[in-house]
C-alpha cells in the first residue's frame, strides 16, 4: 500500500456515485424506466457517525441490505417487539424490521443530460408500472395500450398529507405521460416477451430514444443485482463493530426509538452485538462490548443468544432517562457497485 488518505479522484468518484440513486420527491416526478424491478430489503437502524473534520458525533440511520429471511435482524426485531408488547404497546413494530424497496434503471427527466440512474420506488409504484405496461388497448385487445415500459415516460406522483405523520400521510401514484408515449395502441401483446434487440428489429428505436440516450444506456455500468446484494450475518456483525446500535437514539418528536433502553443492554451484550449504552443527556456513552470482537467469532452465537433472550424479556414501563431533543439525521446512501449491464 503506497498511498494513504482520501485522494481527490476517489472522493469525486464516490460523490458521483451517490447521485446514481434517485428517489421521488414531493410533486410530479417524470422518469423513463428502462429495466426492473429488483426487490431488496434494507434495515435502517440508529447509530452514530463521527465527522472526521469537526470531530462532531452525529446521530444517523445506518442502512444495511439484508436477505429475505434468516438475518440477525430477524431476531433483533422479535426481541424489540417482545419488549414493546410487554410494555402494553398494541401491534408493536420494530426499527429492526426491514423496509422493502424496488429498483429500476432509468432516466430522470429532471436532468438535462441523459444519464442512467438507479430509481428506487415503493411497492405501489412498482405494482402500478406492471399494470400500466400490461394494459390492453381499448380499441384492440391484442395490442398494448401504451407499449413496453421503456417506450414511454412515467409520472410518479408523491403527495403528503400535512395533518398526518410522514409515514401514514405519504402517498404515491403513477401514470403514463400521454405526450411521451409514441407507440400507444400499436404494439402487439406478445412483444412483451421480446428482447430489446428483437423489439427494435420491429420498431424504429429513434422514436423511443435519442442518440444521447442510446449512448448513455450502452455506457452505463450500473448493475441492480450487485447494488442490492444482501449482507450475510458475518458482514452484518462487522457493520455493528463500525456502526454500533445507538440505544440513546430519539425520533424527530424527541421520544426514544427504544422505549426502555436499559432492557436491551444485557440482551445485546449476551449476543455480542456492539452498542452504545443508555445514558443521561450530556453524558458520554461507553461502547459495548468493550473487548474487540471478530465478526466471524460471534455470528453463530448471536442468533441463538437473541432467541434465548426473547423468552426471558421483561420491560421497564418508562424510559431510563429523558430523551434528548436533537433529531437523528439520515445516513448517506451507500455508493452502488459498478458492473457492465446486461442490456
């Protein structure tokens, strides 16, 4: 290793990759979806991050891609729900329960220069896109109403009811932009099974893409399956060593993320999971476990320990300390790996 630090070329490349992931904002979002959907699950758990420039400790939500089942987070979620249920919480949820997202490759029409991006959407949008692509022409049932998904622009609508919490008040919808759908009522249904090459052997691709868009597609190195790859349990344990669970975390309204922080301490210690102990405001928390752990040594013990802990869990009815009022901040999205696409 002949170089240390953060070279400018690496920083610029890393920052560029952050922009490869696009998520709908409030209002109308116009996209050209090219390929997808790829389903993946992510857990956003509370942790801390130290700004190396200012040395300021910041609250974050650290993102970890998890498998469909069998991860350490499954047992942590069960433990969390058990504690909440013992405190009288009805239908308890858990911060360790994964959020399901769906990924597409596509163009963000808000950008002046065509660049293939990863577009992340919720289930309602994914299901809407499938229905729109499969819709039949009202005049000829053997034809598609709009055509394959990559031939028309979609408008994803995101709205927020200000009278409701964000999670409950946010709604998504999707529709076809009628001004950018050149093959409405023209494409036979069976063309949905064609490859892109076969399709463009039948139809004029210049009516679908500009030359710059075609070039952007061919030069893109984004790969959805690589980007959405789940961590195994050993990798997740390594994440805990770098990003410990913050038992002092609070929600935007100032309440504890974990309603009885001290009830989690022994369970996490027994499982060998690194965490920040619950402390009074203004007190620097210690990081546990104190000894340095090797992730591979604790993976197998972790699941068994957490499962055993669930059966013996009792909860304190009130938080150990008055929560702090600073809201946690969202962690930066991980940079997607790059690989030649399979267009």
